[in-house]
C-alpha cells in the first residue's frame, strides 16, 4: 500500500490566501474577468488548448494575468497534468521530480501521477527533490490553486487527473533539447496537459538587471545598463521593458528554440522560466521534425494573450516584474 506523503501549501497565507472559500471566489472572479475581456478568442476553454505559459508571483500581482491562461486552458480530455517550473533556490543542471504522493492546496489535495513519475525516474535523467527543496519552491506551488480550481469545474464529482510536477534547473541548450525529446511523446498525447510556469522581465538593481533600449536602437544587443539616477524619456524605462519582453514573446511565438535563446543572449532578459519554456519549445520542435507532411502550421504555436507589469518604471532606482500568459493548441 502506498504511503501518503503530502507537500503542504507552504506559501498559503502569505503569497495567497489560505482560506479555501475566499481563494475559490478570488480565482473564479479573475477567470470571469478574463473571459469577459477575451471575447476575441471565441469559445473558452479553447478546444485543444492544452499547453499554457502563466506567471507564478504572489496572487496580488499575477493572479489576474494567470487567469487568462487558465480560462483558455482545455482540460476536458486530460488524464494527467504536467507542471514545469524553474528552480529559484536549488541549483540543478537538469530536472528534478517530487517524492511526494500529493500536493496540498487550501481547497484540497492534488494527487501526483506515481506511475508516470516512476517512468521518468527510470530514465536516470532526473534528480529527486528533497522535501525541503520541494517546500521552498514557489514556481510550482503558485499554480496549484488554479489547477485545482479548473479541475474541480471540469471533473466535478470525479477523480482529478493526477499531476506530474517537474522542476527545471539551469539547463543549457543541449540539456533542454534532451529533455524536450524525452517529453515529446507526452506532449503529443492529447490526454496530457502542460503548464509552464514563468514570470518575464525582472527589472531593477535588486535583480541585477537594468538593461535599456533607446528608441534609436534597432539592434537589441546594443542597449545599455542604467544607473539608479537615470531617467530616460525616449522611451520611458517601462516602455523599454515592454519592448524587451515583446522580443522574448515574439521569439516564443515564432517557435524556434534557438531563436528564443539568441534573443535572451542579446538582451539578457531575466525571464525566470526561460528553461522550462526552452524544454517545451524543444519538445514541440521535436514533434514538428517528426511530421511526415506539412501539418497544421498553427499546431503547437504559442499565442500570447495577456501582458502586465507590477508597475511602470520611470527611474533607474525603480523595479518591476512582468507577467504574461500564453496558450498553444496541440
């Protein structure tokens, strides 16, 4: 008999409310707001939209932006949910798997797919997450309440599809391609949903990133780092940050793993989920390379539908974090 091991919701009560009913009401309100504002997307959830990118900051900052991705996410055929997030505290050259059987949320536990996790573990490419490292990481946890909420709507009165959480470390391009090839068969399976956890630009001296692109610069690699007293106006800093993020989002939408990495090298943009995004892009590229015919060019292509920042930076001493939501139909 399987021994129960539950990862507690360690960030509940600080990064988001630990009161279940309040949390459910909050999430539903953001989902309703997103649906009202995304009428151009047509029917939601969008059929076949089973891959999303969504942020992982405190809900006061990124909860509304994440709702756009979760409202469009199609879990109707899901038999398991893969969750890929970046490691913020534990150094990993590759990826790691949880040793728990369940992840807790204020509204109930989410079961982990022990069969799939064991299959991945047998490849010997994954490390095992210690309980303390699992508990301290927020990039996975911040998605759990949303996952529980959307599953509770689609699978009311039924068992939820189990979770496959994967913590992605500081992977190099070759490693991302290796994990992308490994996950490609799972991505191809319409029974699998993939959630990629990422914030976008972390701008400010506290993030050691103050890169700025003047309006006169057409080459993204020819920007400059600002000092705390700098207050440029052509464009204002927040518009430069938006431009940096747009370059990264466009590279993701174009679907070239190498192109995305090149954009990050040119600008240094601090997209914290660049590695899980890279793994997913490599997986989709693997599937595209295996197509015997032209296929649907829009299949597996990301579309960004929401972009926000925690504030509008105007001076070098200021800071902000960017949040974006995207989906792909596959």
